[in-house]
């Protein structure tokens, strides 16, 4: 582990769960850099960890991340490896690091045999969720933990497979848990248990709702609509709006995700709810008052809309921004699905500018306020500073922040969402977690 020290000025914010403090993909700290140093961002610290796709969470002077240590297993793959399963022994872990220097303060680990599709057995998928004195962590095989933030002591736990007799989804449980008031809401799957709410302090079941053969991989999200809080659940077969207090379903719109790959969090602007999925699929669901019930206003394809895989789109001023099929980063009109512009620049390194991105290329978008600029983290280990508007994509600067080392097909990539806090960026791959300074 290497450590550098930097002084702090002004108020720092946390990044306590997936999508940031307000679940809106916005980072609100200042002052921050307006461009990147020629020799790269200063590395504050780097700490060795195991494999995993889940990003870090930052809160209360600590950094939390999940990883995995696997035992060596030889398996003969038959058929399409993306759907081929094999039992791989190992252990999953929740790691707690000291924010200022990356020192590991505690580790909670458990034996965990992976039965997910074999090319994607690197590690857990979810970002830990911090709430007060507790941290919630969901593993790829359905182990859910509530741990004490400062010590890692177990408060309560669940096992989705054993509790509900479920089979692990093809690519593992991946939907980040959501804290809402006194409840922890999780995508579980199964008959009547597609989504469940637990008392966040005791683990006691508060309610269960919906049925889905394919639970999907999309986190539960809460949006304000019509003066009320609306819990949006997109499982592999439909999008539903629920009362977060009771789990009562107000409405459900059928929309089957290809291979159950509902991943990116649904985004709402006024009465327009946008979803996107693998193989060019996307749709805008109208929640306008006066209509009999929510319905699909338009559906995208390879030319229209924005069909992305692992990233969550960003919506501003009636326009959708995000990375779609084959690394095409697009701006799309929310009302119609019509494309304003498209570029593969964010999904391609400068050295390989002439090379076409992979079909599963991914770019995470985080908007900065009040500057209005965007930070784009691609799966090639780069951080890009850009301006996004309906008029076009304007790249300001880019720099390498971490080495991609997750084997995906023929490529080495990094598929975990970074965290932005304390005027720093926290990112991980399958061998280390890094903290770099973005302070001006």
C-alpha cells in the first residue's frame, strides 16, 4: 500500500451507496479540478483487494467495498460460456478501510461457492449501502448482511437461496439494497417475493411483493411523483410502481428485458420514466396524470432510444445521456426517443481511437454541480471530463485512473462504478482499490 497526504479545505461529502448521496448521479463538492495533470491524478493511496464488480461506498471517514477470494478450479466449458455454470468454492468479503490512508480496519468474510455463469465469477456485484451506524452488503449468491459500521460485527443476515428456495440468477444477485426510512428494500426474486422489505435494524420482514421468474439486476429506486414517494421496481419481466411503506403495487407495465438483464436504474423526469437494457432495448413510460394507467409512450431499437447495459442514464432538461450498444454514447430526446447525437469517443482510448468498442462497452456518468460538467468513467480504466448538451459532446480532458484487469471475452476491462467524495475519486479493479485526488 502506498500513501500520500493532502490537506482538505471546506466541507466534504460522503458517497454512502450506489448512485451517490441523493441517488441521482450528481456530485456536489467544490472546488475540484477543471482539467487533469499531465502526469495523472495524484494517488492518495492504493490497497490490495480481491476480485469484484461492486464499487466502493464512502462514509464517516471509512471506505467500504466487497471482494472475493476464489479457490482454483478447472472446469470444461460446454456451449456458450456466458450461460455455463460450475461450482467454484471460495469466500466473499466486506472490507472496511480507513478513508485517509486506505488501511484495512476490519474484514467480514464467509464461505461462498459461486454458481453464476463462469466468465463472471470475479466477485460480488453490489456496492455496500451505508446508513447511520450500519452497513448493508449483498453477495452474488444471495447472502445479505447487516453489519456494524465501526467493527464489522454481524447484526442480522439473510440467505435468499435458503430462505426462499431460489436458484442463483445467471449473473448473480446484483441489485444494490436501498434504505428507505426504517426499511431495507431488496430485489430477491421468486413467487410473491420479487421485492422484499426488511426492518433495517432487526431484519424482520416488513412486506413482500410481486412475482418474477427473472428477478433482474436492477436496484430498487424511489422517485417523487405527484407529490408522493414512488418505489420503482424493474424486474426481468415488468416495471412496477409501489408504495414504499406497504409494498402495495399501484401499477405494472410489462416490459421483458433480454435475458432478464434489467440493470440500469430507471430514471424519472416529470411524468417520463426511462428504462434501458441489453440488445438495444429501451422505453419511455408515461406517468402523466389523467391517463388511465402508466403505459409505454415509445420503445427504442438499435436506431432509436438508448439501449445500454450496465450504466445508469442521466436525464437533464428533457434529454437522456448514456452509453449504449457497441459503446455509442448518445444524447436522446426523452419525449420521442429520437437521437440528437452519438459518439464512441468515451468508450475508446485515445491510443485506440480507430478501434471499434466492444459490444458490451460501458461508460458510467456522474454529473457535477454547480459546474454542469460530467465525469465519465469508462471500462478501460479512464476518467473523462466532458460537457454534455443537446448540441454535442465536448471532451475537456481524460486520464488513466486504474488498470483494467477483469477478463471479459478477449478484453481486460473494469466494470465497477467509482465513488466521488472528499474531492477524491475511489475506484477498484480485481486487485486493488485506489483513491485519487480531484481537489483543485
